[in-house]
């Protein structure tokens, strides 16, 4: 039993004039009231109640302790009230990859704004690495192994790099059985600069050695969403991250290929810079709001994938 709870119970005994009366008031058993008083007496080394077969009276020491307990509990109640009424205000600037931001970050931003009406959020969903300090960004979602830096990072999960195609594509072309087979397939690239990409795979049987396959990209785009949509329509094989095609795979519009050759999962982290100034409360509140929700999102995704 918590010591503060024991104090509250003892004050109820003092106010009600009996152990049974305190138990009725608090909705607990007389035995728990007796244990609470005994614990306080053991801690203080003084008898707080004088018990006889006919009556119960508060001892001189009990009167002193009751006075102190009332002050302590009243001050704690006031502190709790101030904390509950402490309004979070300020602005938060967050960045994330475009598709991850749209699918997973925006719902968290919306729930954060609903929970803290006096805050503002500016979200930058960009498919490039953002310089937090240079570009004035407070929080970033990073899908990569992080280099050492002065930034603080909290791991929230990991994603897999998949190879996917639509059933309609696989009905027309033979299913690739090993990465080298991709060289004779139509592929969809996520590289706006050229018509070829290097797709890395682990050797099989499983090992840590990585071999890359140079694939010809019939279609190349800088938009993961556009590439996935094209793959669903049967235009070729695409290589997205697992969160990007979770819905399509569960619905059967895309099929995962070459799973035995997948590289190691990619860590996902929430990265932020040391805070100072007027917005630190809002940024801290956003991080505390976002981290458990993002972790739960990845736990749910892993649970679906394992079924």
C-alpha cells in the first residue's frame, strides 16, 4: 500500500471516529484500514490510535500526525491540479519521408493538435535528408542507420525492403526465383536520375554478405506512391519499404518476392535536436505523444506480417 494512501485512510478514520466508518466511506475492507494505520504507526514509531473494547480515540501523537498529513495531502492535490491545468503551447516543425508522413505521421499530428489546442505543427514531408539545425526543424523521422551526431535519437521500429509485383504481372512473366532473375524482368525504379538501379540482396543460404543486382528500369519515378500504383497495375516489379505496401499485400494486389534474399531490416528512429527557448515544451510534448503511438504502429505491423 502506498504511504500517501495510508495517510488518506488514517484521516478518514480520524474524521469518522472509527475503523468501520472509514471503511464504509472509502469503500474498502476494515482489514485494509487496520493495515494502513498499522503501517503508519510502524513508520513513525508512535501509537496513533488508542483502542479499547468500547471506543477508539486519536492519540496525542495521532493528532499531530493528522495535522501534518492534511497539509501534505492538500499541497499535493494543489500540485496535481496545477499540472493538469498546465497548458502546452508553441509550435513544432516535423519532417518525414513523404509517404510515411502521409500514412503514419499525419494521424499522430492530428491527435496531438486535438490534445493540445494551443499548439501549432508544421510538417515537411520530403524524400530527402533534412538538416534539422540548418532548416529549423525540431523532429525528424529517419528510415536509415544513423551516423553519430549531436542529435538525440529514439528507435521506434524497423521496416523491411521488399520486392513486389502484382499477380497480373506474374501471370504474364515467370516469377523470379533468385535476384539475378530480375535482370530479365521489367522493373520500376525510385531513381529519377537514370534508367538503371542497383538492388542489394543478401546471399542465400542466409549470410551477411550483400550482392547487388543491376536492374533496368522501364519506369523510374521519385514518388514511391506512384511507383507502387504502377506496380499494382502490372507495369513491373517494384522495391518498396514494407510500410509502403502493407495495405496492397494484405489485399493481394501485390505479392512479396525473393523473401529469402531480403537485406537486413532498416531501423526507423525519431530524431530531434537539443531543445531550448520557448518551444521546448511543445516539442517535448509532441515527442512524448508520438513515440508510443509510432512504436505501437510498428508492433501492429509486425504482428500482421507474422500471421
